[in-house]
C-alpha cells in the first residue's frame, strides 16, 4: 500500500480521473497476470459479468476471475 501518498485531496475532471484509472491498470499489467483479479457480484446482469471477465482476461491478461453466482 502507498500509505495514502496518492490520495486525492481535490476533485478531478473526468479526463483526469480516466487517466489515473488507466495508469493504475497499466501498472497492474506490468506486474504480471497475478497482480490483477476481478470479483463479480451475482446481482449484476449476465452481460455485465461477461464484460467483467472479458476485460480481466483480454485486457489485463489475467485468469483471476470469480463471482458469487454459484450461491
């Protein structure tokens, strides 16, 4: 953890927020496939769960996908 050094102290524009999110995903990808995982909720739609697993596998290169759909 970074100890809060990167904590936001003021609002960001939409573009700034998207850039920060993209940079975080890029850092995770550079650390390898085990640095990222996705947990999906059973209350979301099948389509949203599909998109979540597709993003995790195709974009992030990780097979770390799980959900609570089996309960």
